[in-house]
């Protein structure tokens, strides 16, 4: 059975030579060893993953920790402790608020606080890569190392002009630096969505499997956020204060604009679809800046310098914010990929030619996965078999 006291778990791991060897010199054998420990319930995967990252981020280099190293690690952990007096009553009651939340906050929150002191921000290093997209609750990581776990499948996060944050209308008390804006991070796992209002009134709809980094108070000369995943954004116009959306492959400069950004790390193509206003896009591999206008989509593939700008029906790309997919000849493999994220499921495929099957119509996302798959199976040549609540097999009948 899994050990119940996180402090005991952490203490034992800091003295475990096999664990430390796994941190500094991982091997396939050690991977299998610790996977077995997790499977048997002796350790929680979050404890192992978060402690590994803490040690690396604190620049501990020796495979045998000194007393000073251990003290440094423990000091950082306990300085990040989230006490109940900072937590609204409705969010209390789970052990997650203590050690697990503290560790996650230390991984992302402390790093966000540190990097925010620099003008140029390396967002890729701040994205919490250990946070799984396949499971868990929505996480709001604040700059003072608090991690707010949001249990609802869909929630609303709002910041006022001073940086105070509310979740579903309830204020979250923070202990960060009140005199300066700090970076926060929202992590939305598969199967969930969230809306976010920034301090300037900008509204963002955040799709499943997305991570977003943004300041609690947007700057007066420049407003900048970073996204890994998909968002639809309605930017508040501010003269002489550009709004910039960054991904790992492009920068989008906007002025009072509504647009959709798709930039999932596991997808080959990134895109921007403009609903209103004007934006310019600069890609790291594109060798130039491209302007797009309403009802246009800019897209490009990873590592490519070729940019496609097409006239599109924007509703096909923003309908997810209203709880459905508007499909006008969409490839079924891409539709199923969206359903995997939206419903937090995995599909196994039998047969080939899924990229040749096109789907038309309005696919309701407010119902069950089976309802969505039923619609697709009626209107196309595929059928499906549910293996359990999270895995389904998709077959192409046209190949049989």
C-alpha cells in the first residue's frame, strides 16, 4: 500500500541511493525498477516526479546529497507550504493541498517568481512539463507557490486590475509580492476547459490539454502571455500597449482582436485563425512577419519555413468555445484527435485511410463520448468499440 505521509516519503527518497542514481544517471533498468514501485503502490508518481525536478532545478549535481543539499531542498519545500489560512473553505479537505500542492508550486511557482525578475522570459523552461495532460484537476499555480486545485470540469478564473484572483467568484488569498506583477500558470488537463479574464479585461477560453503562463497584472507598455495548447482570445484594445501571444514556435502581435491559437506540442501544425481585428505573426523558422485579416487562417508545420494563409469559416475553429465542433469536410483523424483531448480518452485504430474520411455537420460536445462517436459512425464508414471509460477502438469499415 502507498505510504501515506509525504514527509516520510520525501525523507526516505533523499537517502535512497537508487533514487538519486535514477535522478542523475537514469537507465532503462532504473526506469523499470521505479515503475514497478509505483505500480505496487509503494510510491506515488507525483512524489517521485516532483522531487526529481526539485533536485535538478536547485542545481544539485552530486549523486550523493550532502547535509547542506538536503537542508536546501527541505527549506525550499517548507517555505512553499500552503497553510489553510490562505485557502478558502470550499477548497479545503484534501491532502493535495499540503505536500503535493507544495511540491508542484515549488516546481512551477518558484521558478515563475525567479524568471519574472528578467526582461526576456524563457517560457519553455517555465512550463510544468511534469504535469500530466491525461489526468488530474485544473491547477492554478500562483507566484507565491500556492497551487489551487479546481475540481470543476469547467471553471472561470478572473483577475482584477490589481492582480487579485477569483475562482468561480471566490477570492483566493495570496502571499506574493503585492508591489509587482508576478507570473502565474494555468494547467488544463484533458477532459476539462476553463475561461480566464486577465487584469486588463482580456477574455481567454482555454481548451483541454493546455498550459498558459501570464502575469497577474499585465504590463503598461507590453502585454505578453505564453500558450502551449489551444486558446480563443478576445484582447482588450489598449493604444500603445501591444498584446503578444507566444508559443514555442511563433509570436502573435495583436491589437484589440478576437482570434484562435492552436499550438499543441504533440501536433505537427500550429495555426492562428483571426475573427476580427488584425494580427501579425512571426515564426522562429519562418524568416519573416506575416499579416492576416479577419476570416483568414495562418498555419505552418514544425521545422518548416512554408506558411499557408487561407480564407476560412472561422466558426469551424472557434465553435469549441460554445460546446460543439462545426465540421465542414474535416479529416476524421483530426476530429478524433480533438475528441481524445476533450474527453480525456485514448483511441486504438484498426485499419488505414482515416486521413481520407471526411466528417460534416455539428458535433455536440456537451453530451457523452459515446454520443459523439455514434454521430460519427452514422455519418461515416467507421465503427467503434468501447473497451472501458477511457479507451476505445476505432475501425475503418471501408477497408474490410
